C-alpha cells in the first residue's frame, strides 16, 4: 500500500480567546472588593436573563472575594446582581460570557458599605472621599459597558482613575475598552498599570498577548504569551499552541499528544481537529485523520481550511 505523503504547512498560533458558539457553555469568574480594595466574602451573585423564563444561577464569594459560575448558553446576555447585608447592592446588565475560563468585564466589582462614615447616629452624611467617588464612577462605567456604551464607560473609567489612580480594576477595564477600540498601545499601557497594582489579574495576559502582536511588538507578545501559557498550561488554547509549535518543528508525536488533550478538553475546537487530522495524516493514521477532518467540517463547513480538508479526504479511503 502506498504511504501517505507527508504534508507540513506552518500554522499560526490560536488566539487565546475564542468566540462563543451557539449553545456552548459560558464561564465567568470575578472578584468583589470594597471601596478600599479589600476582598468581600459572602457576597451573593444572582445571574438571570430575560431570554430564559425562570432562569437563575447563584454564586457566593469566598474569603478572597472571588466567585465563578457557568451558564449553558454563551450566545445570550445575562444580568448580575451583587448583594450582601451592610453593602449597597450593585446591578450589572447585559453581560456576555466567553467560552474561555474568564470573562472580561467586570473582572472585579466594587461594593460600598450602605452606611457611610458620619451617618451613624443620625449625623450629617460625610462628603464622599475621592476613593468613594472613584467607586461610583467605576460602577457607572460597568453599567455603561453592559449597555454597550463604550464612550460613556471610557469617560467614567478615566474619571475613576483620576479620583483614585490605585484602582486596578478601573485600569483593567480601561485596557479592555482600548482593546475593543483597537487602540493596542493604550491597551498595553492600561493593562500594565492594572497588573502593576494587582499582579493577580492574570486574565489580562491573553488580551495583552494579542494587543502586543497587533501593535507589532513581537518581543512583548512572546513575553505575554509565556505568562499566559504558565497560568493556563492546561487550557485547550495552550495545548493547541503547543501542538502547533511541535507540528511546525516536525515533531508529530508531540503534536499528536498535545492536540489530543486539546480536543478532549474542548471537543468543539475546530482548528484542533483540523491540525490533529493533519498530524494523523502525516503519521499514516488514516482512520484518525478522517475522523478529525470530518469533525472539522461539521464544526466549520465553510472554514478557511475546508478546501484543504475536502482535497485530503478522498486520499483516506
């Protein structure tokens, strides 16, 4: 039997954030802080959507103020409400959650005590501090982002960091807005300020990688990608990228191992199936190549590699 021809076409790395597909799960994590930047434990987060009657998901923050939840349909928008006794509730509308582990905004939410200093005992309310004014501006920006009003959100975020330059979540949100506006130098500037103040915001690493690449700074892109890979070593995107690197170096066995884990973790990773099909083709594993090529066409019938797949499938009979 004639051996299959080795085909080796250099492939680009997969972007570290993938668009949500219809019916796919959405995952979100975040953190709740008070106006001084301290984590707030025991906050109830209620998630609802007008698209699904009687839908409700709840989560609570842990000691570090963090929380997480999963929704079954990442294609629709959700409303969130943050509540804890002794704090003013915060509502965030029309949020959309990524199929990646962390949503973008709000990655952090600020709750302000319901009784401001000076109000106890019936005294006159004290004038809000710059930190409290920054909190109000930040929460207004989050609402504006949820409503799709980026211009108002950007103005409010700049107001927030003007009142309190040490507010990492505001710098983080500014970075996201700059990224959405395709202002990649500002994305890197604002993201760096957020991380200088709070190094735990590693959900920014993927965006910073892409912004550096699009800004033409290959060295910075490589550094940010390395940080992303360290944090998300077992994510399907990282595993895919490892498979790409091994494939481009002709290390088919290593590529096969990484890509198999990637599609096992994320079965609808179309490019993972395509590349695993290419690897299997080169390893003369006809059945596996056919399986993954067909899966790629199911996921992306008009994808950029559909033509290549259709040319190769007849060779696998």
